[in-house]
């Protein structure tokens, strides 16, 4: 498959700034993309980058993490255990709206005569600002400045500011600041609320056909407007409150309108040349699974009382302080590469906006920047996002893992429904119940249990969090191990082996298979860690062990059975090809000719029936290669190279989860150019709308993967049982790479140079005489407050600079048959000839 270079930003419109995303020209052609890129959020509350004045917009969006509506899934043919109820995030009432009129002429950025325009998302302040100079039809010049911020320090709070200044002439000014329920019906201009609709795409959100938000209560004071709603089916409640403060050089008249679906605070004033009007807006959102709206409005009042008393600037200062701490822990530096630096920091900032104040909610696939994937939580949180949090801000990782612990009762019920012991986490969910209507690529991905156990285990290793290890973490490990022990079965032979059938791995272009390698490898780790956790508890805290055994009703023989199953786990391997088959029958399929598949046929899932895709060796995303990374110490260097070279040419890149993993393993095995190419693709996924669906929200797991690609790929870090290991792979084009890693309470600054690696501790026990031991290419290094330098003999092997290694045509299977390479669109006669 031919690969074109990764796309880059248009620097004439988006100039390079290492600490901001800047736009210098408005363009209606990509509104949906820029609405996502300029979104602001904190993990709980998110506001898309829609213009304050309301028009023009691709899709207006305000999202509260976990606030959703439910609906009955209608299966063409019902079967026991199918998901019964869909869950979709609700587009919450929009408090961003601040309309501006000058002499009754509405300001609409798309049609206005602009003498200047700049929009800037500041990554250190977490504030979106826009400044324009508007020349009205009457020739008057008006400067319009706006700010928007969703607070990290105050989870429920957003701040907005609109400043209107007359540069020439005088005019009647009206500002109508509103809260509008856009979810139901049409917006204020009778434009369909779901502009992203139209055309089949399973990645998009469901469009409701019923009224979702039912008005419950309204309150108002001189400065304050409050409204409450309840969702029609899920029964969730939401309270929204806004307060306004204004400053002006002239007399201002203030009016209010409050009804069920819209509230307004309206300011009218006549400004002379040089005069200005500033309106500050405080918006507060509180949600619940069922607390009455009256109680939520009380919470809104209390929050508004507190933050308005502190003042607008105080909330902004708290935001800057929160982000200063974030960057101290999370920043990755690429000296001398400003364009890459900007893209990396933007990507890391998107992770802050997705997880910073999610608190004990999950991290949706799109964060709170859009309604793509219906606001669901998937396995990629544990595989791609939680590791980033674990090694940078572990308290946020703990929050994400506690969310899974809260879902454990529902996971236990799901396991029973699937005739299994233990717990089975849903493939996609908001409220803990399975919401995947297509079980083959949904429920069959049992590996989600092992992904949760993996993220949990790595967190415990990195933090030594005994309180969590003895409680919720132990429950998660035990219940997921029970599921694997029950799902798998023993096969007799000279050496009895443990097998897992009827599952789907991460690659959704191959479903319901036997002995998927990724699943088996990760299940093995899950079983081992559960047994080890109970053994460790028995040795170091026998009383807590006794309590846990009783609480979880663990039979004394269970841990030994888990250990035996793990040791006997069947790991597919083909001696003839020298590779690990993705599953037991993967190599029996013919090979999809990706080189002959035109770009318009990608992604395959939008252009071919699943059964067509399932007949071929073709991958949506890295599967075996992901196992090589997550369980790398269980494979030899030769196995990694052979597996990567086999699977890379048949991996489509149709999933944004794939490129980062391919980059990491390509770097490890020596495909240096390919590693950098894949990294660039992952880095620019959203900034260049590479998958043509950034309109639906940021790809948060891919963002987490970018950090992983930098630290684990090029930085060469691996977390193993005896601590952190480093074997760097710095690209020859990069002069250096600097990143931070937190281990057992200490933050270390790690610097990779072409011929050396440097470490020093910046805070924690390592700065107080308790150094952290790390290993660099097998050599132990003590890291403390003083910098230590480790010489490097190059940056690992270089085996090829070919963009796409490998060729499958003519390869022979174990039974002597020859693989053919074709596409479903290849004429039958041509396919027949290829088998000659």
C-alpha cells in the first residue's frame, strides 16, 4: 500500500506558536474541524469552538461527561444477551451564546467585513480568545474581543467575556447573552441541530427522534438565570446557571427573558467613539443520575456565589496555576522543531481537556469535544490514556481506574448474562451497561477485561498505591481473572494447554475467532497479576488478605488455577513463516491487496460489508503488533521483527489507534523512517483532519498514543517488574528529546541525545536521598537530584528505511498452499491466475 507524506498545517492560516493554536483567517469550509480544534473543556464540561454569536456553525455543542439519554436498540433479529438499550451523550443547553448587534445589524463572522481576525487557544492559560475588527455596512469600525474558558480548578464552571469597543463612529449596541436548549428540535435559526448527520458512518452519534430534555424548573435574580432539565428516558437531571457582570463607559439598560428552553440577559447601550462595553458571563453546570433539579439549582447557586465572589481574574489565575502544574509533569520538549513542538503540546493539552476533571467519570473516546461514538467509553482509555496519566499525573489515572471499579457491579451482571463467572466489562458504555449493538465487533472483544487489568497493574507498579491495591484494584483483578478462567478451556495432550475461543481482538476487521494472540497474551498477564496480587497480600498484609478472600469469596484453589492456566496459555505460532498468527485460522485467509485499493475505498468499513472484509487477511488496526508492545518482554527481538514485517503491509490505518503502536514497534525493530512516518501521522490526526471525522470530536486515545510514541517509542521506555528500562530510538532528524516520567512519587526529567541519555529528579523522594533505579540498555543507573549522563552507542538497529516492508504474494502455509493477494474488486479470472 503506497503511503503519501503526513499532512501538515497551512501555516499561512495557522502560524506556528509553541504554546498556542492560532488561526488568522476565518474559513467556512472546515467549520466542523475548527470547532473541534478550538474546543475548551476540562474532562467534565466541554464547549465546542463555535462562535459566540451563534452563526455560522457546523454543529453547536456543549457536553457534560456522562450526561446521556437512553433508547431502545431495535435488532433485526433478537437474541439472548444482545445489548438492549443504547446510550447517547446529550448536547447540553448552550451557554456560549452572546449575540452582538450594532445599529441592529447582527455580527456574523462568516459574512462580516473584517479588517483583522485572530483566534488563539492558549495552552498555558487554557483560554480561547478571539479578536476582530469589524467594519459595518455603515462604515463604522468596531473591535470585538471575546474569551472563553472551562475551568480546571472549578470543575463545574465556564467563564466567558465579550468586549465591544467603538473605534470610529457611534452606534447603538445590543448584546444578547443566552442559554439555549439546542438538543431538541431546531436551533434559533431553524437549522437542523445535528449538522453532522447525513450518510452512513457508525462512528457518528445517534440522532434522537423524541424530545430529550424536559424542562423542570427556572429561577432568576437581577444577574442570575437558572434552569433545570430532566432527560426523558434515562432520568438524568441537569442544572444550568449563569450570572452576568458588565462594565461600560455609558448608561446601560438590562433586560431578562426566561422560559423553558431559552433564557436571555440583554444589554442595550449607545457607545460613542472610544467607548466600550464589557460583559462577563459565568456559567455553571451540575448533573446527576437522578437528584431533583431543585437540588441541582441550589448547587448552581452555591457555585456561582463562591466563584463570583472570588472574581473573574482569580478563576483565570487558578486555571493558569493548574496548567503550570500539568506542564511541569507532562511537557515533552523537541528543541529546534517549533512546528512539531506546537503539535505535540496541542495533543497533550487535548488529554488535559479530556481527563483533567473527569474525576471519577470515564474518559470518552472524543473527550468532551464532540458527540462522536455517542460519548461512550471504550478499552482505549486503559490502553492509551491511563498509561499517560500513570506516568505523569497518577492521581488522574487513579480516578479513571476507580471509574471502572464503580462499574464492577454491572460488569458482574454482564458476566452472568454471558454465562461467565467474575466480571465482563461492556465494550462500549456510558452507564456501565453494554451498548454495542453489533456483538461481533463489540461484546466479543473480551480483551477489555485484560486491558483494564493491564492499566491497573502498571499504575500499581508505578505508584505503590497499597490502599488502592488492597481494595478496588484487587476486586478488579480477581473478577477479571475469574472471567478468563471460565471463558477458556483445557485441551489435553502431551502438554495440556489453555485455549480461548470465540473472541475478537483489537482488529475489528477479523472477528469471533479462536485463540486471538492479543487476547491470549493479555489474558495470561491478567491471570498472573491477579494471582500475584493475592500472594503479595497474604505475605505482606495477612489480615487484609483474609478479609479480601472472604469479601470476594475466593476459593483457596482459585489463584493456583489462574497461575496454571496462564502458564499453559496457547500462544499461536507458525514455524514455517516464523510469525505469530493473529488467530488460529488467520493465515488460512487470502491477503487483501492494499496497494491496489484506491484511497476512496478507505476506510474499508464504510465501503465493504463486514463479511467481505472478514474473508481476508487485512487489519483495521495493529493487533499482534500491539501485543508486541504491551507484552514486549514476552517476545524475542527476532519475533518482533518478523511479526512487524508481516503485519505492517496488511494494516490499513483505518483506525487512529494504529499508527502510534506501529511507530513504537517500528522504532524498536529498526525501521527508523517508518517509525517517524507513523508518528507524524498520529500527531496530525486531528490537526489535519486525516481521517475526515475530526468534526465529531478529538481522537483522545490517539492523543494518548502520541505521548506513548514519544516516551516509549523514541524514548525507549518500558515499565517491567523490576522498574523502568530505557533503550532509546531518537530519530536522526531530532537533535534531542526531553520528557518527564513519575515513578514511585518522584518526577524524573529524561533527556535523549544522539550519543547519550541524561536523567535527574525534579521532585519527590529522589531529590531527598532516595534515588530511583532505572536501567539503560541493561545497566542500572541511580537517579537523584544531580544529573547523571549515560553514554549511548547509537540509537538501536537500523534494518531498513523502506516505507512498507514485506511482501505476502507467494508465501506458503503450513499445509503447502500458496497465499494469493487480491481485493474483492479484482475480477475473478485475475484472482484465479494469481493462484497458478
